[in-house]
C-alpha cells in the first residue's frame, strides 16, 4: 500500500514515516498543502494522511480541490483540532476519517486498514502477467524457472507496469510517481532502472518484457514469440508421450 503523508511538523512526519515503513507500507512525505495536492493528483497512492494546519493551503482546501478534481483518494485527517465543529468541517470537506493528536500507532494503522477496505478494492498480494508473478509483500519476481528479489525502485517500476499493462507510462510520469516531484533524479534514472528490470526478467526466463514506445514511454507486454515457442515445445512433448516414449 502506498501512503502519502502531508505534515508540516518534520519530527511528526518522520515518526509517521517510521511507523508506516515498519509496517511494510511505501511512504512519501511532503510538508505543505500545495505539495500535498500536487502529489495526490499526480501520484499513485492508496491513502493520504493529511494535517489541517499547513503552509500555502490548509488541509480543508487540499481535500476540497481533490474532490473537485474527481479524486476518490481516501483521506485521513490528522490534527490537534479536536472540537466537534472541526471534525464536522473536515468530514464535510471530503475527508473519510479524522484522527486527533496525540494518537497511538496501533489506532492509526487500524484506521488506515479500514479506509482501504472501505474503498471497496481487493488488496492484492501478487500481480501476475504471462508466466511471471510479482509478490507485492516481498518484492520477489518469479517465473516457473527462477526467482529474483527486486530493489525498491525496480519493484515500483515493475508494479506500475504490471498493474496497468494497457497504459503507456512516460518517463516523466514514472519519475513523479516513484521518485517524487522534489527528487533530483532525472530521466536517466528511469532508463537505468528499466534496464535493471529487463535484465532480471531475462534472468528468470520471463515471457514478459518492458517495451519502449518511441517518444511515448514504456509498457509491459507478453513476448508472443517466446510464449509461442513454449507452446510448441509442450505440443512436441505431448506428441512424444502419445507414442509411448
């Protein structure tokens, strides 16, 4: 699960990152309302943890703009403002839940799990394509022949491409969603990690490949020729078996 934390208090933001990362979540953190809105609209997140009192634009305005943009991203408001009026304002603005400071880590994690269930989506443990499986918990990429562990960036590239195999992802889209808008990484980083991923797919004898569409970006496809060769080989073995060999 990918979580966006929008919190201007750096110590609290760091604590949230530690809690969520230790629980196996992928976390991005930003420290003002405008950055939170930009990340939420451009990124691939399952939940946003949002403070109310933020620089630039406050949390209420962030949610309102998200909902006007037709975003259904679940939002958990995290704030010290605990009056009934504050809670009503947050929920009426479009928040899905409201947690006041101070809080216990266990309650935060439980509320996040509840939000993802409420979203109505099945939280997958694996992604499959062709003869290849990506374990979303362990970052293990496997085929019937071999398996290999992916680094965090390799995993994110692979997950995005396998999750939406019909979409062509530009280098800029991959940069913003995986490295973040404030990263110093450039398109060469994307090319490097796509190359790493291709080598690991080749190593495990996967029949899927990352295809480059010139001037557009990348898409994951099943290698039809390789799949066809495998089918032909199975047919030949079947024929041999029919002759009693």
